[in-house]
C-alpha cells in the first residue's frame, strides 16, 4: 500500500466504522434506558404507526371503562332510591290492610292516614335523587313515548267472557262457576287522582252483566259533579291488551283472551291506580273465592303522558355510538297513582277506601319493581361491560407490547457488543492515524 499523508484512507474508513459503532451504541443505550425497541418512527416506521394506533385504542378503552364504572354508580344511585320506594310501598300496603278491618275506629284510620301521607311525601323525596346534579326519577329521564290510558286486565276469568256475560254465568279460567247469585251485593271502588270512588249494586238480578259493573264505575264518578267519566265507553275482550307508550303491543301473559277495562283519559290526569270489586251474599258474607277471580284487575298498561326522549345514554365503547341507553320511569307519587295533581293523597279513612288503596298500592309496587328490575338488569350488564373492556384493554396492551417493548436481555447484549466495538474502533483509529507518521522517517 502506498505511503501517503494527505488522504489516510485507513483512518477515514476506521472513522466511518467508529461513527457507525457510536450510532449503534447510542441506539442500544436509548432502548435500554427507555425499555422500548421502537422509540421513534425511524426505528420502525410501520411498527411505530401500528403501536401508536394501539395506544390510542388502549386509552379509549380505559376511558370507556371509566365511563362504564361511572354509569354503574349512577344506576346504583337510582336503584337505591327505587329500593327505598319499594320498602315504603310495602309498608303502605300493610297500613291499608290494617285500615281495612273494622277493629279500627274512624279515629284510628285518621291516625293511619297521617302516617300514610308522610310516607307518600317521602316517595316524592326519593324520586328527586340526583347524580352529578342530574335528577334521575322525577320523569325527566324517561324514554320518548305517546300518552296512553290506564289498562286494567283480568286474566282470571274464562276466555269467552265479555261485557254482556251475566254475573251469574261468570266462570274462572278453569271453567268453574264464580257462584254469583241473584240477590248478591256488589261493591266497586277505584282511585282516580288520589280520590276514591265507590258504587254499590245492592242486588244482582238475572240480567245483570259484567258491563253493569263497568257502568257502575262511571256512575261512581258521575255522582260527583266535578268528576268526568273515569272509564272508556267500552272494554276489550281480546288477547291484545293495547299499546304501551313506546308503541309496543302488549299481550296477555298466556296469550288467551282477557277482559280489559280502559280509562277514558290518557296520561296521568286520567290514571286509574286501583280497582277493587267485592261480592257479598244477601246476608253480607263476603264471597272470597268469587272475589279472588273477579277482583283480579291488574294494571297491564300504565298511564303515561307524552314524553320527549330524556333517556340517559352511557358511552361504553372505544368507537362512536357504542352506548347503552336507558329510560328511567317517573317514580313520583302522582305517577305511581298515590296522589292527585292537586296534592290529594290516596285515602284509607273508610273500609271501602282502604280496600281500593290496597289495589292501588299493589299496582304502584308492581310499577316500582318493574323499574327496579330494569335498573338491576342494566347494572348487571354494566358490570359485564366493564369486565369486557378491562380484558380488551389488557389484550391490546399485550399486542402493543410485542411490537414496541424491548427484550432487555437482548438489548443489553447488543449494548455490550456495540460498546466493545466502539472501543475497538477507537483503538484502531489511533493505530491508523499513526501510519502517516511513518512517512516522516523517509524525510530525514
């Protein structure tokens, strides 16, 4: 090899190797220090992009999980309020049954009424529960729906029963006679806007039909000049009861025909919250078996006002519109049929009123339990959703780790190798720079 002084190519090449080793050592040092094998796009452009998208997904899943847990807290708050209302309704039914017995005096019933009024007021307080400043159960969170009337259905009567069926011919679902005889006494009571209305048929005759009882219900309100007709002009005999506020068709539980009494007015203003029918013989003895079948009119469609969509929506996914939407019923005493819009509370000051109140409390309890079931189902679903989001986040994080995380044992090996190579290159550069000094001996 020629001996030159201007271009020491051995030193130049060794310097290039030194620089490469220095860069490799710097990369190894960065990976060891950060624990990542991809610190920037230059390390692995496609891997960096995939990893960044995964990181976005992980953060989105974690936020959705947080949303889900917040939603669960909201639902538990609502569930607690409804649970307290259910407890109160149990107590109210107990008080109404207490008031229905004649071992109590009118003064006793008045005392019970005072308790009842306080409990009803507490139901309104329960409905005003809030979460993060949002009211939950006073009606503003209901799903959208059309105004509907109260439907009360009796599925204990024979499937061929209609309004023209004579009371003396009425039979239960099993085809057994209800044993209503001529001369029997029929008392009907119901609750409308917190007021109890009662009508009495002093003596059943051979042509007294079920439609007569239906007419008695309106007679009870017409006796009060301020009350309009409570029930529609006709009742249904059919397996299709009607349409709920959501528009969903409501059928009888067994799919067979049943008698349904329909309130004349839609919405809460015309809500019938309790219906009691009692048959006694000419001597005043109550016919328990008869009443079991005849007094079984239960609310099948709850009265509802026109409502815009106020449902709560929980974003529980990492993509747009991955949400759970739930409407919360109005749990105020008026919506439950325990109070009129003028503030009148349901009365138990007479035996007849107390019996009608028992039916009203049963219907209110069923409505509250239906809401509690909905809330419980959503809460359970949110728990499963949170678990699923946690698993998804863990899996995506594991996948992202395989792309971006450094194998520390491997990187330490590379670091050690590059460090040794750098030192070797430095030594060789010093040797290469010494080669030019040999030229000086030729010049002496």
